C-alpha cells in the first residue's frame, strides 16, 4: 500500500495511454480496409478487382465455334497460327451478340502491310514482300485469300 | 477500479480481434481459380518477332491504355558490328503500327517486345509508401487503383521503364498480365494476337506447361539480370546489346 501512496499521477498517465491506445485501435479498425493484409501488405480485394475488368478480345476459340467454315479454310492454310482477332480486331461484343454488332470491314493495304512489308529487322525466314513492287498497288485480296493466302496453283495471268 | 481496468486491458486485444474479423466479413470464393496453383510469367522468342505491333494494339484496346502510353511496346534494334556497345533503338509510337523500312543496310537488326517483367523481387513494389502495388500470390505485379496516390515512386523505381501515371486517373498503371483474362483461363491479349507465337504466357507452377520443355532445352535470358529482380519475362535469342 505504501508504494502506491502518491500514485495518482501514475494512474492518470496510464489512463491517458489507455485512452490513446483504445482510440488508436478504433481508428485503425475504421481506416484500414478489411482485406488489408489478407495475402500481404496490401488490400486483398485489389486482386479480385483486377480480375473484374471486361474482356475485349474474345479469343479465337470463341470465333471458331460459330465460324467453323472459316476455321476449315484457315486451319489448312499458312495463316493457321494467326488468331482471328489479330486481323479482325477486338470482337468480344460481336461474339456476344453477332446480330447487332457487325465487325468493321478491313483494309488489307494496312493489314497485310504491317505483317508482310519487307523489313531488315524481320526474321529472314518470314515471308516478306515490298508491296509497291509485289502488287503494284492492287489490293492483296485480288490474288490472295486472306484466310488461306498461299498461292499454290498459280492462276493464269499472274506469275 | 483496479480490477475493472485489468479486465478491460485483457479484454481490449480480444475485442480488437473480434472487431477486425467482423469487418473482414467472409472471404469471397472466386470460381474455379485458385491463386496458389499458379505462378505466371512470359516467354518472348526474339527470333520469331516480326515487329507487326499486334501485341501493342491488342494491349491498348484490351486495357484502354491512353494514347501515347504503353503497357507493352516493341523496340527495333540496330547493332553495328563495329560498335556493338551502342545500339540504335527506335520505337515509333511503341511499334503500334509496325515499323518503317530500316535506314540501315549493315549490322544486326531485330525487334524486342517489352513489358512488365513481373519480377518476384520487384523494386517497384518495395518503394510504394501505401501498399498499393504488390506481387499477387500467383506472381503478377498489380496496382491497387483505389489505393494508389499517384506519387510516381514506382515509376522511378522500375528498372525496365514499364510504369506510367495515367493522365486522367492520376494513378500508376502497368501491365496486369491481363489478370482479368488469365484468371478466366484465357491467354493475355498480346499473346492471343501474336501471329508468330513470339510471345507465350507461361504458368511456371503447371508442370504440363510447354514453358518447362522450352526452358530445359533452350538458353534463355532475362533483362538486367545483375539487378536480381527475379524477372519472369524470359527472352530467347536476346542479344547482349539489349538494355
């Protein structure tokens, strides 16, 4: 009992700390998001939020389920490794609702050019042409079928 | 008086724990995707890249990347055999619309696709003052868009220059490895649209992923290995001049 003779100020000090501690815990409970620390030093829900972004490119498997005729042609040709949307652009909306979302027409002058225009930095074994010399301005699809472009039996006229 | 305070002190931590668990709610279960079963990375085969920019366009469309900013881009290298130390690099509009004909006729010329390396020990996540960027349990470096302050520390910290601050949102943006796609079993937009298979998404935890066969039989390299960032963007056919 003697030790606690003049202990009033100690208790006061302790209660200040106590109130401060409680305040800290309460504020912390409110301010720190519930999922913080779920997986590490970050908000766990941020991982789920990153996964909720909508998709624009449906993926070639989806296109192929409806356009089996194109797949039939394409899978036998040299473009078999080229995905539909690499040429046709993002078409997830079209895949969801083909009747109301029509894919845009493609400009082969731009499209084929990007992949096939001769460039020193391209791998040597990749088929390249200097389009000005090769087609003389004629659209690529007058001679090549986009989905199966190799010209096997050379048609009369072109050599 | 003494007793109640002691009781209170004992009760407080317990109460705090209980309060936290109330706030946390029940953890959501995501359908069919288990984060602990994956460890994502990517393989880039330089010898196959034709510089068509399909990946850059696909990334911008898929992720609504603002014009003039890139989450992935393609660089064209010209390395003269007389000056190997100083390669000439260009990347017009990130290589989005392909590349104009080369102005060189000598030396070595090739394309290098670049993007976030999804480092396992990433410098960018270490500098974030608020815990807004992190390596997810499946190995993808992500940014918490709600928490990011836009302080740009991470932009400076990334040794590969893969981050930027969105001019409208004022938050840090970067490649998410199409997290919204890979968690649904799709590949990334850039890999989906690569015509030659120069880019391939890789799940390093899946023993059946073709990446394992490739890594066993090919000499691969990562960018800036001396930084020990444990990058998971593996390059095949990478020239020593690439920075």
